[in-house]
C-alpha cells in the first residue's frame, strides 16, 4: 500500500515513461519511509515533496539528453501530424474549416474592435488624443453646430489641451490653367499641427494668426498633392494657387503619411471669431484635443460636462438636452480603458473558438478512440504519458495551424476589401489610423488562439486516453474494441451542436431566401438605363462667416444649368434629383401615423425615407396610384407634405386610402414632438431597396436642388449610360469654379456595390450553417462509430444468440435518434422561446421552417449512422466471441 | 593516435556510482542503495535524483545494464531497478582508477603517502 501523496504519483506519471515509473515510485516510496522514521510527519512530507521535484527534474533532464542522442522527436511528431491530416481527410476538411472560420472571425473581430473602440494612432502620444462630441439626449443625434461651445471650452477647459476644431470640405485645387482637381480639405484650427507634433516637410504649418478672420488665405499641402500636382518642387512655398474661387498662398508641405484629422490632403485655416458665436451658430464642426498630463478621459468628461451645464443655464433653449462625450480619438470608446472594453474585445472570440473546438473536439476525440491500440503499443514500448500527450497535441496543433493560416489569409483580404468598400462612399476616404488588413499584433494574437484551440482539441482526449486508470485497459485493448466512451461532456457537446445548428438553420435559410428574392426583384428594375451623379459645390459661400441663402441660390442656378446641358446631350431622356436614387442605401427613422384623429398615433419602428426632386417618380417609371405627385409648392421650406408607397398603405392603413392622413417622425422627447406631415399621394413599390422585398414602408419628402443633401442627380438614358459618364466633366466645365462631381457611375454599378456585400453575407451565413450541419453529421458519425467499436463483442454475442439484423440496426439508430432528437428539441425550444419574445414574428410564421429544419437535422443525423450500422452488420459472431 | 576502442573516461560522480554498483553487486545495486553506499564511504550528501540521472547516462553509454527486481513492501509493492556493471563498464572503471593512481603515485610526498 503506497504512502506517497497522490500528486506525487500524478507528477511522475506525467514525466516518466511507464517502463521507468514503477521503480522511480518505489525509490521515492522507500525514501519517504525513511523520512517518516527520522522526522515528524510534516517534515517528512516536505522532504519527500522536495525529492519528488528533484526526481521529476532529473527524469526530464535525462529524457532531454536522450532525445538529443536519438534526434529530435518533435520533428517526428510534426511529420506524424501531417500524415494524420492526410489520413483523415474528412476530419481535416470539416474540422479545419470550422477552426479556420473561428480563428479568422476571431482575428478579424479583434482587429476591428481595436480600430472601432480605441484605435492606435500612428502619432507621438496618440493614445492621449480625444474627440469631443455633443449629443442631443432628446433626439439621440449628434449636434455638430458647436462653435459656441468650442470657443468656451478652449478658453476654460484645463484637462483637455490644444483643443481644436475642423470640418471637411471638398475643394477644387487649380494651379494655373490646369484642370481643377477635387481635394479633401480640412478647414482646421492651427492646433491640428501642435497636437500631432509632426513638423512640416517644407515651410510652416498653420499658425494661430491664420485663424483670425480677415487673415490672408493660406494653405498647407499634403505630400501626395505636392508630389502629384507640384511634381515635388521645393519652391512651392509662397506660390499662389486657386482653391475653389479663392487665390491662396501655399505656406507649407506636410510629410508623407500625415493625414490628420481623418484622411485630409490639404489644410486651410478655420477662421474663428474671437468674440465668439451665438449658441448653435455656425457650421457643423468636429472638436479634438489632447488630455492634459495625468488627466483621464473620465476627468476630462466631468470638466466638459460642468462647462456644458454652465452653458445650458445661460442658454436653456438650445443647450437643455446637450451632453458632451469624450471619446478616444477615432474610436467609440466613451471612457478610459476598462474591463468592459476588454470583455467586448476578447469574449466573443473565445466563445466562437469554444464552439468550434467543441465541434472539432468531438471528431478528434472519436479519432483518438480509434487509435487506442496504437497508443497502447507505444506505451508498452516505453513511451511516457507526456510523450503521447505531446504527440496528440502536436497533431491538433498541425490541424489548427493549417486552419489558422487559411483563416488569417481570408480574414486579411476580407478586412482589406471591407475597409475599401465601407469607405468608398466617404468623401474623406479611409481614415489614417485604419489599418487595411490584419496587423502583425493580430496575427500574434491569432497564433495564441491557435495554441489555445489546439490545447483544447488535443489535450483533453490525450489526457483522457492516457490517464493512469485507462492504461491497464489500454494494454489489454486489442485491435478491435475501444475503452473510450463518449461521456457526459461530449454527449452534451454533441446535443448542443445539433441544437445550435437547428437554431441557426431557419434564420440562415430566411436570409438566403430574402437575398435571392431581393436579387430577383432588383433584376426587374432597369438600373442599367440610369446614370447617378453626385454633385456639390465648394463651401466657400457657406463658410463660418458667409450666408446660407446665397449658397442655396447658387446651388439652384448651377443645377438648373447642369440639367439644361444634360438634356441637350443625345440619348438623355430625363433628369431628376434627390438625396438618393432607387437602389441606394435608404435613410431609416422611426415614425408615427395618425390613423384616426384624437387617437394616439401608431408607432412605425422603421420608416424608410427619401427626399425627391422634380419628376423623380416619372424618371424612374414609378406611377402615382393615389392622390397626386409633388408640385413646386411642396418644395417650399415650410411645406408639410409627404408621399408614401403601397407597402406603407398595406402595412399601416389596412389598404385604406391614406391621402389626408398625417405622419411624423418619432422623437424621444414627448415635450418636443416633430411636426406633422400630410400624405398627399401614394406611389407603387419599387423593390429596389436592399432587403425591403418590395414591402418596406417608404416616406418621400419633396426637395429642390437648393435643399437636397446630398444632391444626387439621376439621368435616364436611351442607351448605355456609361457612354455618357465621360461627357459629364465636359458638360460641367465653365459652369462654376466650385462645382464638384464626387461620383459618376451607372446606377447598375451602384446597385451591384450594395448587392455584393449582401450576397457575400448571405453566402457566408449559409456556408457557416452548412458547415455546422456537416460537423453535426460528422460528430454523430464519429459517436456512432465509437459506440459500434465499443460494442463489437456485445453485438457479436447478440448475433450469436440469434438477434436479428433488424434488432441490431434498431439498437444503433434508436440511440442516434435519441441524441439528435434531444438536440433538435432543445434547438426548437430555444427558437420558440425567442419567437415568443418577439413582437414582429409569430410562432405560425416559423412553424414550417422549424418542421423543415428539424426534418433536415434528423435525416442528416440518421444518415450519419448508415456506415457505423453497416460495420455493425459485418461483425462475425464467431470472431467477436473468439476475441471475447 | 588514440585507440578508438579505449573506454570513455568517467566523470568523478560516474566513477563513484560505478564503484558503488560493483561493491553492492548485481542483486543489491539500485538507486537508493548506491546513494547510501556513496554517502557511507565518502561522507558526502548524495541526491538520489543525481544517481538516477547518472545511471541513465551510464546505461546510454552501455557501461551498465538494468533489470527489474522483485516487488518489496517497503517500496509500496514496487520493484527495484537493479544495476549490473557490464564488462565495458568494468574496463572504464579500471582505466579511470589507473589514471588516478598514476597521477597520485608521483605525488606521494606532497599528499602524505596516500598510495
């Protein structure tokens, strides 16, 4: 009977080979007896503990020395791991895909959340830069007309230094008689240069004197503009260029890579009146600053809140609901680094990895079970437990490593593509802090995830199959039969996996179906006959000191002339304008409709909005089916008329004529409701908005060229509109020096740009769910294979005693049915629970989907049993009994 | 030119282990008894782990061989791994001790007649 503590034996089991284990334990036991004779109990145990560690160290040293003599065993493990990947292609493909998705998604999420929450700015002390926003707590919208507040903050704030402000403008830059080039311009305070601590390449940056109204107009050029338009000439400083309609002197050039505040190419001073501004006076601006040494984001926020409350006391009408926010620059993190941020960054990744590992782990566990004879032989030949465990770990690492490589490559390209697509519509382009593709740190993080994944996959089955209690069984295990069994954990994991697949199937099928229907609907619309032009003017006339009215008048004049010239072109049939064209991403707000006077209005959670100009519906062949079209009177500023589509009438008016009914936008502040609008007409559904299925409730407002923002021109052509696109720049030449064409594309191309992410998203979801289905099938197959393998002798015995083939099959299929049925039931119950909690989906809506997905899952589960069942039927009673 | 078949020289502790194994004989030499024997004759504290490592090394050099003995109650029913010095081991011991004796012999006066 041994006296050694249990941990001693466990430790030595881990390091010593079975051949050495007994005599090493015997030595320790003997030493322990001596210690007990000579010392008190506690001291004896301590001495034995020391000796155990000493012995374990000696064993490891001896093994390392041996492995050096015999050559590297690790290399052998990797070779064996590679052979295993090739030997079990099903597991390699299914498990590898699951891990590739988990690691790819995890790495992408880690990269993305870091950029979104708290990006790492490539500037000296970039982690101390903050962005200050003002939010209207009543509407939930950002209030950017905060020049008044900015002047106050800059004067009084102590904890935020170098406060600055900017706004983005698109300006035409002209040198001599060259064609004007639109350039993303930052109209900014000089502090943009002091805060970033980046010295100019040539000349000087903007300085405080440039901000004074009336100061001579100056510009600082970005590196790319300097290289491209000025061919990198050193004498550019002091030259006069035309910026929009203003002659401006170049005072400096910034070095390559400098693009603060976002992705700006040139910088002009934001002129701020020292006397200040009235509340909400002036244009929309963005405010930035640097935290004072020792100050935290929370302290800066508290100080700005106090200053804002003071402003609210002085001006309650404009500031009652305004609240400042201090964000990490470029990010969305509203506070200092916290555990919550850590959790948001890491927890979803670990969850995805855990789900994938549970799935793949089932397969690896089953494979390990089929290799018991091999493991037993190796143990009998003197391999230690650590040796076997490390080999199985290396095999899992090979699988996870290959999967991680695939996952990371896909994630890298997906992120690159995603960033390019997301920012393609933004005038400022990709912000300078956004890294296109995965960062090196993310790859290191993913490597860590891979090792964790491999440890979960490889170590658990390896430790179980080589545990001391299993070794006698292993040694007696022959070529057939298995000592491993799927215990509670793996069975629960399998049921969970089936349930998860059942839960994900209906939404995935729904999304795929919807994407397909969208595609069909959108194909019916002749988008290939339209050209979309995004038109704007340089904002010189809408500056901090200019007049808004004159800018609107100028905009109208320019548009009218542009329209006239367009219509004179051959092939152009009609021209209209709006803030978006059919097929472009819609604006969505919540609204209310007054069905019956004096009865509380009905809430519309998602009201899709579009602002439309003259002849909009006519241009796009959208007939007015009730009431009337907009006329010029509806475009007046105080007009309160709207039109809706048929889907609106179907969904909220029960098909009744809505003309004369009132609607308004919803607001969080009941004391300040939005004004009512009267419905004057109904148009047919277009079915061109992604995911609307032709059923989205639309609200159309009337706008003119002066008020549409952005101003998007739609041109209907008789032939291919792409032929007209190159002509557009010629048409606008000489029209106005400040005119800008931000986007000239066929509507078809724009629609495709919206479609592609949607189709890819639907495809990705379908792939993941199909993979889940495959993994479930593979898991059930593995489980049943192991079960048949374990029961070889029992099945043989039953066959010898006269059990029919039907009874043997029933035994296998009934167990699979119970397992899959449990998973299906659990999944259905969870799904029904969520449906019962939802206001928008009724149980009857999903009952068919539930039935179909449950049937699919059951069929897949039972099909997975076919091969194990065939194996069971091939068992010869005589051979099975001989082995028994 | 050195003789390729000459036994590899033994380190000091290896020599002590070999000598103890020879003294105890193939039926009594194992890790614990070898450690005790060295301690008894030299008075120096010996870690059993070091004896284990040394025996592993000597076995790898094919100077000793080991076999499992019978189970013993004081060892918790575990067997002893008994050590037998192989002829090559004996040759190595002889070579090492001869070298030491040759070196010491010339220093008799200095060392006070240890030989």
